[in-house]
């Protein structure tokens, strides 16, 4: 979840230069509007703060959040990345890369989103929220890979079915041609028989055409369904992550357990190596 920076106002009135007072005024106004979910007007106030003080970190950060809430993802991403380029404070860098990850996730750029969350954890390693979002992005990537694989399999299957149908149609055409030749050769003797055969062939062709039309419609319906599922998934990715905290916790615990097993194996290998070395020395002696 993106967060806005809230300026704490001291109880004691401090004398500030006029420009700084105006900057604070605009930021407070923007924060009030943001909390009321009037993100468009909040954006205006934050821009006023930046017009007053171009180096206002708080105004620039909160402007990025207001743009994100309006789904102006390209602008929001540019805002956060611009701040991250010159920022040295690790806590601020952690917050910025967290929001960069959220913005990329909303844009369905899963690989870039995962890298942004990792960068956030390098600067702010104890953020449970960033760890949660990182695992969610990884799960989304795996789901997308599975969906793409299924779609490729369906396309290959449809291609094979169409080829089989074309081969059947070609065989049927060859059969029809042969029957026509036989018809010419035996026109007088088999006139009635050929007429019945022609009727049967026509019925078969009609049936084949109906079957092909039905298969084409089924393929079209499946493609539409796949596209709807893909569109729905993109919409879900733009929403707040829905997996539970418990699932994320279990994922983290599984990662920690794997790490513990690895450390134990390394330690065990070291002990065995030392024993082997000692036995070799005693034997040589």
C-alpha cells in the first residue's frame, strides 16, 4: 500500500520564511484532500507546494502517491524514480522503491516490480509489507507463466485439429473426384446409383461444413474466454494484493526453513571435511 508523508505540526508556532510557510500550507491542504480520496485536487495542492519549493521532498513524494491513486501510473513511476536517483537516506529509498514496485505491479510489469521490491528490502530489510508484496508479485508471475503455457498448448491443439480436418477434406475431395470419374465411365449403367452417391456426398459435405463451422465457433469462444480471463487478471493485479498475511507468513517461514537447512548442511560438510583431514594426518604419521 502506498503511503503519504504526513507533516507533524509542532504545538509551538515557529517563525518560518514566507515560502516555507506556503509550502507547508499546500502540503497540509493536499494531505487533507488525499485523506478524503479527492486525489485530483490533492495533486493540484502538491504541485503548488513544488512551485513554491522545487526541492520539497514531501511534496514530490505525495504527488507521486496522488498520481498513483488516479491510475496515472507512468507519471507516478517517473515521479518516484526521479526522487530515488538522488536520495541517499536508506529509509526513504526503501519507501520509494516500495512504491516503485507497487506502480510496476499495477502496470503488470512483474519482473521489474520484483526487482524494485528487492531493492526496497536492501535498504529497508525489516519491512514486512514489502516482503508480502514481493511474494505476491512472484505468485502473480508464476500464475501468468502457467496461463501462457496453457494458452500455447490450446493453440497447438487447435492447429493439429485444423490440420486433421483439412486432411480429411482433401481425402474427401479426392474421393469425390474418383467417384465423378467412375460416374462418367459408367454413366448409362449406374445412373441411379451415382445419383444416390452424389446425394450422400452432398450430405456428407454439408455435415463436414457444419462440423467445421461448429469447431471454428468453439475455437473463437475459447479465445474470447482466454482474453476475458487475461483482462480480468490484469484488473486484479491493479487492485490491492488479496492473499492473506498468513499465506505470506508461511511463504517466508518456508524460505527461512530452506536457508536453515542449507546452513546445517554446510556446517555438516565442514565437520566431515575436518574429520577426514584429521584421519589422513594420523595415517601418514
